[in-house]
C-alpha cells in the first residue's frame, strides 16, 4: 500500500508457514510440493466491516454495465435511488459521533496494510506455473474498479453548481484522474496497459468485461454501485465523496499491492495508486479528495451540514465494507487457484450450457455426459474423477490424451471448440493428475474440504442473476418540489432551471431531446445558402486548420472595416445582463463530455479540456461564471445563485434570454446521440468572438469604466493557434478521421453535414419560414419514430439528423 504523506511504500511482511490467512471454510490444496496442508486460521472482519444484509440489487454486473452509459436508462427508474440506498446499508445513528477526515483516512490505511499482508502471505510462496493463475486472478478481478478509477466523480459538476467551491474541488480531483489535456491519459489507461503487458483481456469497461467468465461477480459490486451513484449526484454527493476518500486513503488495492515487485514494478504501482500524485503532478489524489470533502463540509448550510457529515462518513464506511467484502472473496479465489482442479472446473462451468446440448450421446462412468453438465451443483469431485478415468485422458500425459489431441485437432469433432488458453488449461490439468491423486490419497477423506471449497466457489462466478420480483403496486417516489419531471415545459425559464442539474426524468429527457431536435432542424433550413458557414466538404488531407485561420482573418477584417458604434451605458448594462443566463453556464454545452469515456477519448478530450478551462481549471478566481458575476456586480447587479429558482425568475431577464441556454443544456444531455452537432456548436461558440466581438466588447467596457477581464480572457484562451478554437477544429478533425472505424465507409459526408448543422445552430435562422420548417419536420419525425419504435424517448434524433 502506498502512503500519501511522502513516506515510502512499506515492504510487505514475509509470509510464514504458521500464519496463512485463508479462512478455514475456504481451504484449498496447497501448492506443491508440500507434504501436508499448512495450518490455517479463521479471519474475522471487524464489526464495522461486516457485510450487511444482501441489498436490493440482484445483478451487479448489469448495474455496472448500465451505469457506463451516459444516456442509458439507469437514472430514469424512480426506484433506482431507493435500491442504491439499500445497497449502502443503514446510515450511522444520529447519536454516533462523526469521525473527522483524518480518522477516516487512518482507518482505511490500517485496513489496507493488514489486507495487503494477508494477500502477500498467499501470493509470496508461489512461483512459476503456480503463480501465474493466482496473479491472473488478481489482475482480472481488480479490472472493473481500476479501469474506472475516478469515474464516480464524472457528474459532480453541473451547469448549475459550476461556481461553487465543492464542485470546483471535485472537478480538480477528477481532472487529475483523467490526465486532462491528453487523450487516453486517465488512471484506467495505466491499468489497461498493465493488463496488456500480461496478455490479459478484456481491457476496457463494457459488455465484454461485464460478461467475462474469468471474474467473480463480487468484483462488480463496489464499482457498479459507485458508477450508478455517479449518475445521481444530487442524491448521493456526500456518499460519493466519502467513498472516494476511502479509496484514496486505502491506496493501491491490497491484491495489487501484494504483486508489487513481481507483476508490478514500483512506477506502475505508484501510477495505479488512486491516492498518489499523477506523473508530473504535485498534489496527491488523497490531498485533492480531502480538499473536495472539506469543501463540501464547509458549505454554508447550517441546517444540513451535520447531516452532510454523517452521509459522507456513511459513504466512507460503506466503501470500506465493500472493499473488505471484495477482498475476502478475491483472497479465497486467489488461494483456490492452486487447487489442481480449479482451472478445468471453471472451464467446465463456463461451457456447461452449450456442452449439454451436444453430449447427450456420450457416456461417462455410466451416465450421459450431458447429464454431468446439467448437474454441476454436485461438485467437481465425481465429475472430474470420472473424466480422469475415462478413455479421453491419460493422467500425466497430455500429449497422449485424446481429449486434447485427436478431438480438437483440425480433423477432430471438437476443432476450435477450445481457445489456446483453454487447451493449455486442460493440458495442465492432465499433467497434474498424478500429483492430484497423491495429494488426495495423502489426505483423510479424499480432501472433501478442498472439493467443497471448489464447489462453493462456483457461486462467486458469473451465474445468471436471479430475477428480482417486482414490487406489487409500489408507488413512485413522492415528487420533490424541484423534481424536473414537474417543470412547465412551456416556460423557457422553468426549462432552464430544470436542466441546470444532472437530475432527469422521462419528461425532462423527452423535452430536452425534442427541443434539441427542433433547434437543429431550424439550423438546417437552407443551410447551403447561408453565408459564413463551414465548407461544404471536409478536407481529409488538411482538415480545418486553414479554414480556421481564414475565418479568424475575416472576423478581424470586419471589425477593422466597420467597427460597431459604442453602446450607451444603459445599453451595455442591459446586454450584459441579458447574456447572464448564457454566461453563467459557460461551457454548459460540453457538460456531457465530463463522462469518463468521452472525457479522455481522442476527440472528446479536447472538449473536456475546454470545459475545464471555462470553469477556471478548478480555481475560483479564474472561474468564468464568477468573473462574469463580478462584472455584473460592478454594474450594480447582484444575481442569486444560478441554480436557485430566484435566478431564472429574475424580473430583469427577458424570456428570450433563456432560449439559447436551454438549447445548450438540452443538447449537452446527449453527448453520444448528438456528438457531431456538439462538435460543430463548440467550434462556432469558441470562434464567435475571437478577433472581433471580444475586441469590440472590450472597447465598450473600457469606455464605460468596467473591467474587461472576462472578454480579454476569452479573446486569448479561445485563440486559433493554441486555444479553444484550435482545440475545437482538432476535435472535429480527430472525430472525422476515425469515422471509417466508427461507422463504416461512405458515412463521412453525412456526418460532416451534421457537424455543419451544429456549427450553424449557435445562431440558427429565426424567420417564420425557418420556424415553420422546424415544427413540421419535427412533428413528422416524432410520428414516424412513434410508429416504428413505440414512441421510445430519444428515438427520433439520430434518424432525423442523418437524413
């Protein structure tokens, strides 16, 4: 385990024969060549780490997979928050003292050090062929958590809270995990590289990982619930930060820490430690996490502060319990890899269902082989004893055994049924059969404990989840006063307020999708005749950099030729105020790209980096909404907090001032569905004032004695050489260059048209003809989608926008 107070990583204690940490009820045959089983002791978890009753989440693999999708259905089920609360267990009583953050950190560190020692006791004696399966078991089962390190922070910042200190501290922590500014530089990529070095797959979060037959289901419990909570930050913010603090303090996961010096070198171990500093960074992950937790606890809400502290403590305690529970299961599984039958029994388990279909005619020990496959609950002993005695196997002689020779060669009836790794597993089992028989003969009762442990282990593997009974007539959660499902969709002010947070509902989702679709349809109206747009075709050779330089020159020439007249003080104040709903969510069109997958993608990392810049790189003094708020204060305007109902109801705003902000917030909820359009919108937004508009605004502000910091800052950071405008075209060029891989050939022009529509959508036509066109096309599109897909929310956008 790594300590984050600059002390060196402690060496793992040397294992002793007298202190094996494998629980007695999970004993396994020891690695050869022992004469007898090593004494073992029962391990008991402390009371605070004892797992609670099984929660109401029947399938953690499915939960993990659903939570990876930023547009998925997970947040739309009103029961999801209750299920996640049940998974967290009961919070501590109000009467319990709440430990301070240093005490919580010390508790996680102590647990991690002890658990690392226990894993080391099991792993250190193993060498060669005996160590390989144990190390593979550890590396694969740590993947669901390690590949998504920090992803649970992905939605803690939103357009509505982007000025607040807790959100900025959480964003700074998340940006560190991502390696902001570089593609594929997140902490999970370091783990993916480790898996690749050891020739292990799957190496990315997704369906293959969630369905993997090589991982125990317990490996998805903690990351699955964490990722699900990340999609509901308004429900679980304190618990998320408490869990994050626990994971940072625990440091490198104990199973991995026990591999340090063997499968992991020290630099790799440091890179994978979520509590350590990133390469080139100064602040540790633990320090950044502690700062985020302290900022949340320091929020000036005296009525809720004590409850926030208890909830943060609850999240920490839950994460530590889940880490302990996962570690216990993985420790048992790791030790069990030394059982001579382990590999082949796992292989039989994964292939049993299809194998039963094809083996009803073959008899093994007087019983149809299909029947053996259908009764795996009987355990491995009888099945594998019968297989070892069959004509298919020559114990100790895999090269002479028909099971791995004639049956699976190019002319055999089972050609290509087994992968190379599976064939190697079968060969190792056959080679170890004499050793297996000696061990069984030397153990009274034929090692029933070892066989029971192997039989019981099956319940840790990838079994189909039991179907959870649906509650009868269960009422939905009582509506909250700020529930986005209840907003008045006819009011742009109400829509603005509902869309500021990450909360969602079917009604809000439909509204955001329909609003975006209508806006984009209007932007497409007579696009080919509109001046000042992106070129008709994208140049695969030179990309957009030349076009960008020309567009910048045109902005400068237009200002030099005919500078707009200076506004009066009243006009300047009014225009500044009317822009506030837009500027106070600066970068809001990109908030969908805080999603862990998009934020580090080859094109998406440019957009997250832009979003990170708009919010001041986590620093309050450079936060653009705060700077704009200070400008308004100079003008005598004190606005409420952006996410307060009073902000959108502010009488000084005109309703029209919310139209574009609602579009930004709506499209940001669909970073996958509308990614080409967002790329185009982002370029239009970043280029809109560079060289022209910002210069004229600076002159007007200076003339009337107001600060020019906001516009001067944007004129520099949005520059076309190294700033946001340059990143915007790089994001588009990267996205289009990858299109043959993403959507197949011949789709480039169709997608490019969508980018062009997105570019124009910053200022779509407002004529009556354009609005009528958008209304008619949107209505027809919804009707077609409803007929084809049963009216599923979000079913219309991609189809219409591709036409």
